[in-house]
C-alpha cells in the first residue's frame, strides 16, 4: 500500500481547546467535520492518550479555530508537539472567552466555532466527540490551511496521537512533493563566487519531521539560504517543536 495516499484526503488543520476546573488545554487536530445542519453539529476525533481528550469530555465543551494557510509554525509546534502537562500552551496566545466558556484561539486563524458536547463514540484508539455548534464567526478572509499543503510546505509528520498518523517507515523512500517557489539567489563568498550547497545536506527533525534544507535556510530564525546545517549556531532550535540540533538526522 502507498500510505502517502492518505495525505490526499481532504482535511483542514485546527486548534481545539477547552477549559476545565480553571485549566486551559488544547491541541492541533486535523479531523473535524460537520455532521448535521439542523442543528449544526461538528465531530472531532481525539486520541485517548491526548491530555486534552478527557478534559473535553469532562467539560462538555470545546472551541475549534480554523488555522490559516500562512500559519505561525510556532503555534503548530506548541499545540501539536507539546503537552499541556508540561507547558502553558496559551502563554502569549491571543484568545477570547466563548459562550460555553471554552477559550477560543485567535492567532493565525480564519474562523472559529464554539461547541457543546452532546455525544461520544469509542472508535478504538480515538474518541469521536460530537458537539452542537452554539456560536461561530469569521476572523479573516484569508485561505485556510489544508492537510495536503501542510505536508508539502512544512514537510512534517503528523503527531503520533493524530488519527492520521502514519509510521514514517511505512512511507518509504519517496520524498514528499515540494511546493515550487522562485529560487533565492545563492549567497556569495568574499571572492564573489556562489557558495556550493551540498544537495544531500538536508537534516530532518526526528521529533516533528521538519526538514532543514540548506538551500532554503530558516528565515524564521534569521538563517539565510545557502547555510549548511553544520554552520548553524549550537543553540539552533527546530522552528516547529523547539527540539535542539542533536535531534536532527541527516537524510540518506
């Protein structure tokens, strides 16, 4: 089976959040869909091992914020690859309080829904949580982020608790297609000659799957195109999950 076919199923990417007994929790989800229109209901699929899952069930509410295409990658790193047990994911994040009381994340989002849980279904590794939409609004008319674009642009794995998680060993050696863009001019050395960049010098974060490509650099960290991985500062961190350099492995 070609497991990359699953990447072609149509999904969005969302921040799903709730608050229970004064504690705010949330995670990145890619399985959310409308199941009825009258009344409007949305279903989400949440891993049983997710810290947020039981909080949503206990609080009987959640918000769903639709991420925009030009998302802040740090938001995905914080809500998608870190646990609410370890950090306050909402620190520095713009939110508003919903009618149900669930916190609504506004950063890098185009729309939001406030949802009241009405039913749950055990589907094995995950719980299907069905909720009635009590409120919703549009934040921006920007394009929403899709799962397909997420894989092509950010070249990342789905978190292990995601319903769409696929063991990277099953994906084989065929690389993800890249989104083509106008190439940046190669930086020049002091003699005015273009630097040579090792075509095989791509390093992948073993935590989240972010790929550091020396031809692209890392603009978010001020790393210009043409910078080999070996020349990155010792304190360089993955822009998605904040993993240190030691967690990067060279692509073979």
